[in-house]
C-alpha cells in the first residue's frame, strides 16, 4: 500500500508519501501547524503510519518557527513513541538545526533519530539492518 498527498497552500505545505515501507514527510515554506496536524491525522486514518515504517523527514525547505507544542501533541498518533518500537527516523535538515533532532528524540524515545544533509546518506542509514546500524 502506498499513497501521497499534500496539505497547505502554495509553497507553504506538507507532503506525506508512503512507498515500499518508507514514510516520507516533506515540509516546505511557512506551513501552518494546523496543516501539519491535519496531514498527520489524514496519514494515520489512511493507514500510512505504522510501527514498521522507515521514516524520512525533509525540512530543508521549511521556513518559519517550530511549534514544539504541536510536535509533542502529535505523539498520540505515532506508533513509535514507546521504547518497544524499532523505528528509525532520518531527518534532512538545513544548516543550524543541530538541536532539532535532539529535542525531537526526547519527545519520541521509542525511535532512533539521526540528522543528515543529503538524501543518499539518510536512505542508506534507514535501510541498514538493525544488527549493522
């Protein structure tokens, strides 16, 4: 099962796609927190968010402020909040977002989080087997 959709207006949007076990979030422009929340709820309702997802979050084109309250609240939809989860989350981040992944990982301790600059490195890490990572 796969799928893809976007929520937002013009260049300010979030796109969520599921393909071959990869759940990809791309956040662009000054996307509203409400649009991010709506997109995540739609993805959950569509069965796209699963405990075995390989998660890739691309915020390289994001412009705006981070709504940590909304990110914390989204835990209720994430199956990888609990420590029993084996989910890996790779983040493609712009310059100056070093602490972003550290803070995020404290909200979602059940997943392993790592920041990357390029998609190839992120995908390579995501596809490494558990015993090799």
